[in-house]
C-alpha cells in the first residue's frame, strides 16, 4: 500500500502539486488525495467501460478497490470502526451507482437504436454482448447473467481472501511492534532537559499546553500505512563520504549517554495560524556524536537521512554537527516514540522544518553533498533548505468566536527556533502595536506562550500578532504561501465582542 501511495505521489506532476498546495495549503497528504482523486476518476471511467462491455466486470473492479482500501485502513496503527466501514460503503455505493448508470445508458441506447434500425435485425445482434439489455427477450439473458454474477462473486471472494490475509499480515506486524514498544523501557537521560522555567506555561483558558501531548501531536508523512519497524532487527547505517561506515543497532544506541531536550518542530506546510507545529520533550543521542565516530570527509555538506519506507530528507551537515543537539531520538514526552511519530528511531533537528530534517523510522544517514543528492520533497517543488521562519499565533479567543464585552483575554504562542523570541506584539484594527506579556521560553528551540488582556466594547475587531526574534529581526509581514519554503504573514483574526 505504501508502494501505491508512493507511486501516486510520484505520478503527480510538480505543477499539479503546486496547484494543490496553493489551493489546499498543505503538502503531502493533500497532494496525495488530489492524485488519488485523479486516479479514481480514471478508474471510474475504466470501470464504466468494462461494465458496459461485460456485466459485473466494472463492479468487480470497484469491489477490488474497496478491498484494497480496507487493507490500507486495517494496516494503520489505530483502526476505527468508521475507517473500516468507509471503503466498503464507498465500494458498495460505487457499484450501485455504476449499475444504475449502465442500466440507464442501455435503456437510452436501445431506444435510440430501435429508432434507427428495423427492430427484428437489432435484437439478435445485441443479445450476445449486452447481457443487461432488458426486453425484448428477458428469458435468454438470465442464464449468462447468473453465471457471470457467480463468476464475479467468486472473483470477489478470492480478492477478499487475499486482501484479508494481507491486511492481517500488516495488522499483525503493527500489533507486534506496538506490543514490543509498550514493553520497552527507555534509559534515563545522562543530560536531562533544563527544567521548565516557572511561569513558562500561562494558565489561560483555551490555550494549548506548553508541551504537546503525544496523542495531540500533529502528524505529517507520506506513509499510507505506518511502517512497522522491529527494534530488535533495526540498524542505522552511516554511509557515504565518511572515513568509517558504521552500523548501529538499537541496544547499542540505548546504551549511549542520552540527551533530553524540549524542541518545537514544525511543518513547512503549516499555514499562518495553523496547527502543524508541536512541542515535545525528546530523548536521544546527539547526531554529532555518531557522525564524529564515522568521520565525514572534506567537501561533504549534507546528510541524506532515509526512512524504512524510502522517504528521505536532506539536512545541512552543519546543523547535525553544531551545538544545537540534533538528536537521534528514541523518546517523546517520556515514552518510546509512538509508531506514527517514527518508532523506534527518528531525527529531531532544532530550527529546521520537518521535511528537511525530521526523518521518522530512520534507517540510514548518508553523508553527501547538496550537489550530489536531494531529499524527497526538493524535486517536488520545495526548497533545498528549510529553516523554520519566525511565527506567532493567536489561540485565545478562537478565530471567529464571539466574546463578552469587558476585559478580553488574548493568548497564543510564538516561535523562532534556535534564535528565540524577544517580544510579541498585538494590534487592534491596524492601530499601534501593543507589547504583550511574554512568558519565559523553555529554550531558544521551543515556542513561547504570550498573553494580553484588552478592554473591548461591543463591536467587531481585527486582531493581529507579530513576533520579533532575539536578534531583533521581526517576523515577515508580507503574506506568502507555504510553498516553497514556509508561509509568512501576520496571523489575523476577527473577534465579535457582544454586549
Ligand atoms: N519517514 C518519513 N519521515 C518524515 C516524513 C515522511 O513523510 N516520512 N515527513 C516529515 C515531515 S514533512 C514532517 S513536518 C515531520 C512531522 O513529524 P510528526 O509527524 O512526528 O509531527 O516528519 C518528517 N519525517
Ligand atoms: Mo512537513
């Protein structure tokens, strides 16, 4: 299934993807959905043609895809009842609609041909191919119809069995890995995270927590089924422009002195004001330690990290070797990485968007050069380099929500990874910028919370926020799309203040 998804993504021309990104704002999954939509349209046309020529042939095709969908759903780590019912329902509906359309079409063509030709000549010619032709000779159609129906049913059963076995295999692998994960005990950190400063978390109603719980953490990847990676057989290979190639297994990795750090990671597809950003406590071994053992050779300037499912990211070598503590991470908020977030091992690099750094289900680090290699998204319309842009967001009150006149509490987050935030300001109806209360950040690599209370009389207001980093650089005001290297512009909300 991952293969199908990958093939679909690869089949989407960059122009279509840019269009999808411009229209929908998010990358991978939506581009995939657009691609799937096109594929489904082609398939539907094909099914229609087949059904026209041979009764139930098109229906069988739709049925097969229903089962494929079911396999994909069952392959996910978490399966919900809805998700199981959906592909089956979709297939059933598709078949019914197809049958109905075909019968309408036949009615239409038979009445059309009946007008052109003398009726006696048309009937024998149409009978052998058009099993679905209603009159003129209903008795003759029943035999072949029943046989074809039974054939289709038999074919469907075979496909369902194969699909079921596949799904069971995928489920079994995911369940097995889940089981291993739940029994895994992570080592404690040799270098624990600096404690969260007092007051870093503002207790404002409706604010997201300062540290994002795993279950609420955004998820972005091209994987249709979560790769099931058994830590017992997992190895990380360091290859390419190195003095010594290295193979690191999981037990060896866990025995290394672990570093724990809060890092806010973000997706390049995050819209202004969007939620494809999250802050977690990561546990891992610094990539620079491993790279130091391998010894990158002169001229190398990039590390191409590869996932179990073949996805790649191209990260500047420097970001992995400097003091920012880029991690080969095994822990997220005190537990092993959730399967969706890269179990057993992923990369976390402060300051860079996920698509150029945060490889999940990590299997290889190839030391190379930007001139020689590219990460997965670069030839697909995204920049080679992806430093996270300084951003800020209003979370309270929620956009478009009515609030009571009086003292209105505003709050949100701001981030400028690896530089840090120096100030956040708010303005009402494009008036003067007002300084807000900025909570102390956990570190330069995490987001900061902010709040401000304003006395507001009834009416409609436009509220904007902007952040300035610790180098004094303000957030970019000019609006830009997420492609090719991240959105810019001030988060702007409308608030209705009622009496
Ligand atoms: N294997 C793999 N790793 C991946 C991706 C992917 O598609 N495949 N997507 C990247 C992108 S674009 C982002 S933003 C982050 C998201 O990490 P999360 O899902 O844990 O939030 O993962 C990165 N790592
Ligand atoms: Mo991303």
